[in-house]
């Protein structure tokens, strides 16, 4: 059965195969997979957050460099990161697949194993979705419903003059990990493993987003398309400028080693690599001391300041030069 293709298994056979272990929090679900629509119980007095993300083969992933398990994990992770960027708690997920008929059932089972693993980690229920056949490439669409207290929600539009600009974690790891995968023979380098892992199975900063939201940060965004792009998104939404200090951007030692091997600047990966799924945020200076000392499960680093809108988004180099920071991160239609 596992070696058969989906053409032999059929849509309903596939549903029976994947619907086990999809509910992590039964208290919030009346009906999950198996009806025309899922029935869920929202938490009283919580705002609902809705997000969706689509991954298309040969655009977002290459099956030569990722396993089905890793792909399933990442497909959910990128959506959980959007909920984290609003200060929210992810609750329910809908998964839709467009799959070639010749796909082995094993592939889909492993894909869902990756999804179920990250859903277990964050207490998220898979409550439904859709499956259709496609003549060529695999497409995965995940939609996630989250919740947030009205006082804890954070948007891109709240940054104010003089605010500190900060990030969680280190940046650039995923972009370097992708280039290592594409270059091949990366397994022989010890420094490559955490970078490749960061690309294939990114860890969304859900706890950090909730705690930062509770602390009253002024704006929040996840680093999906690169620091430069995300800084511009906050700048545009908040109608402010930013100065980002190049020597303050946190870079892992493994990234620096990989950048030397790949003949690319580590800073380039941090600014433009994307898919780090760390958080970029702004906060009033009076709050920074408490934020910096708070345990949110990941390091936070101040990397800049909010300036007047007329100044735009600038990169301040260690020698004092102030350069325009263009939003050159990943963009589907650029």
C-alpha cells in the first residue's frame, strides 16, 4: 500500500491515511478532518489571526535537496512564524495539496509526519484542507488560525521616532544553508549542518512573539524575505525611517565560515538571504532594558534606531558611511 501511487489509493484512501494524530488540542475542536468543514471553539475575548502560505515545487523547494518530512515541517513553520509576528498563539491549521497522481503514498505520509511533528511542538490542530491532482509539480498550501489578546497584538505600523530596532537570534543562516545545499558536498563541513538545518526546518519564534507583544513592543515583523526587505516593510507601514548598524547585526560563526567558503559576505546573507524566520521589532528606549534582560527563549540584539521618514532606510557601516539599504530580499514578481 505504501509503495502504491495516489492514483491507486484514491482521495478518500489518502484522507484515511493522513487523518490520524492531527488533533493536538481536542478542547478547541468539535469536528476536524472528515466533514464538509471543521468546527472549532474560539477562545472568548481573543482576536482571531488568519494567515496562509503557499509552497510551489521548483519555486520554494527542490525535492532533490529536501525530504518530505522536512518539507512538511517547513510548510507549517512559515505560517506559524506569521502568527508569531503578530504576537499570537497558533491554534488550527488547514492543509491543501496539489499532488501528481504518480506520487508514492509514502511521500505524502512522510510529508504529514513532518507537519504533525511541528504541530505537536506548538499545540496546533490540523482540522482539514483539500487534496487535488496536478499534472506536474507539487504545491502545498497551509492556512493557520491563531489567537491573540487585544492588548497583545503587534503590527508593523507602530514604530515611532527614536525607537530601538532589534532582532531575535542570528540572521543569514538560512540563505547560506540554501547555497550550501545547491553547491553540494556540504556534509564534510561541520559548520554547514546548523545552516542547512536552519533552511530546511526553520524554528518559528512563537514564544518570543507572544512575550514581546506582552511587553508592548511598538512594531513586529518576521524575517522571511531578508532583513533589508522587512525593515522597509516596517518603515513603510509606520511612516518612519531607520538606521541599521552593520556591525550590530548578529551573525553566527558558522555563517562566517560558510560565507568564506562560498565567496560571499556574511552580511549579504543577513540582509538579503531571507527565510530566517527570526523577528524584527522596534521598542521605546525606556523598555529596552527590561526587554534585553527578559528570557524569551532566544537572544535579542539592538541593531539600529528609528529615524524620520525623510531619511529612509539606511545601512550605517563601521567606518561611518551611511548607505541606502535597498529592499532587495526575495520578491516573487521583482
